[in-house]
């Protein structure tokens, strides 16, 4: 009886993992095809939530930064993109140091884009920043990039755009959909 219960539990867990595996496979296929956007939440940070009081964007020492584990996660993310054959056309990043460092560890390059800035501490900025990012992604439906566009940002930004709460270092792959829209294709967790 005990063996049957274990076998049933193992089978149930395996079946539960199938949708996630299919979701991830679809996401990788979309990234390899090009013309999609990889929204990436920055990798793991030192403990805390948000940034310390009085932080300054031009001074990484005043911010919550990547941990050693986060730097390793970012490197693994870049390695996985290369292993999967994803051609990265351009990398945009929030000007927060943890996002910039995630992008540079993973892809070796990144352009700061203020629209990817966190609005965790100032929700009045949410609508404007989200709309700017949504509009840029939407333009890729008519000016389709040959490769993948990467945007490294924060969970609040990804959730506002997609309704998905992303884990640290998680990739949410979206397809441009018309002038101002996007559709979630899948999610990729690099652990």
C-alpha cells in the first residue's frame, strides 16, 4: 500500500510539472525565433525589500545590490541563452545597479532605459513607466527585431505589464501584439 501511494504521488508530481515544462519550451522556442522580448527580473540580491532610505541611483553603495548568488544566477542566465542559441539583439536595463549588474553579468552589455525604473517606492510613476515600455514592445510588431530584445527590470514593472509575478532571475517572454500590446508566451526560471 505504501509503495502504491508513493508511486501515485510521484506520478501526480510529474504530471503537475508538464505544463511548466511546455510553457518553458514555448518560451525558449520564441526567443530562438527572434522578434520577442525577454522581460527579466534582476537576479537575487542581498536581503531586504526595496531600497534603503536615501538611496541614490548614481551610487550603488546606497542601494540593495546583487548577492554573490545573484551574480552567479545572472552568469548562468547568460550561459543558458547562449546554449539555447538565442540571438540577443539589444539589452535594455533599469538604471538600478542590481538590474544593470544582472544584465552585464548575463549579456556583457546593457543600455540604461529610465522607463524600466522601479516604481516600488513611488506608485504614482507606475502608469507612465508601464505605458512607455508597453508602447516600445508594441512597436516591435511592425519593426520586428531579427533577434531577441532583453529588458532587465523589477518585479513591480513585470507584474504591471503582464500580470505575472516573476521570481528573481526569472524570464517572462512576451510577443509584441499590435501598436501597444503584448502577449505572454511563457516563463523561464533559471535556478
